């Protein structure tokens, strides 16, 4: 199912359409979760972060398996009108930001949970790191959408 024809009307497979749509809405999901924290609904913030993080990791696993099975960037870039050199640099920057963002998010989630359970939570530090991770995840999501567009639309 994940590796069959997609649903967005391009030549992209289903898993890429799914990942693209998910990452297009991810910043809004995160903003909604952050709203809970701003309203001091910390348990809802924790639960929503756990769900969003779990869903994100699931989509990343599906994406990574799909890339390996279908030939990935090298194969898809053959049909693109965008310069391969430009796309490879853009892709490398995207990957670096994405790894840092998701790694930071995992670290923040786990450390914040441990600190909360141990009554050692530092809200100012969490908020500062959380803002940086939100920005990095948003930039990574936007870049991922552009990679999809470069490969299958432009």
C-alpha cells in the first residue's frame, strides 16, 4: 500500500504523498500542542507531544523504508527539471536540519519527562529549547515539501 501510486496526482508513490502531507501539517500540530502548554494544560501538552512525536517517527520509518525500496532521491531526480547539483545541496542541508530537529525533539521530550517526574523541571530552559526545535522542525518540513515539489512538480 505505502509503495504504490500516490494520491496527489504526481508520479510520487503513496508513501511520499503521505509524508509530504504529514510534514505540511506538522508545524500546525506542534503549534496546537504548544498552545496547551501556554494555557498551562501540561498533561495535554505532554500527551499531544507524545502522539505527534510517535506519528512523526512512524512517518520517518515509512519514508526511509520507501526511499530504500524505490531507489530514492537518485532515481526520482532523473525525471526532475531542477539542477541535480542544486537539489543534492538542498537535500543535504535538509537532512542535517531534520536530524538535528528530530534528535533535539527526542532529547527534549525524554529529558523534560524525566525532569517532570523527578520534580526538577525547568520551564524557561524547556521553552527556549522548544522554540528552537519548533523552528528547526518547521524549516525541515518546508524544505521537505520543496524537495517533493522539485522532484515531482517543477
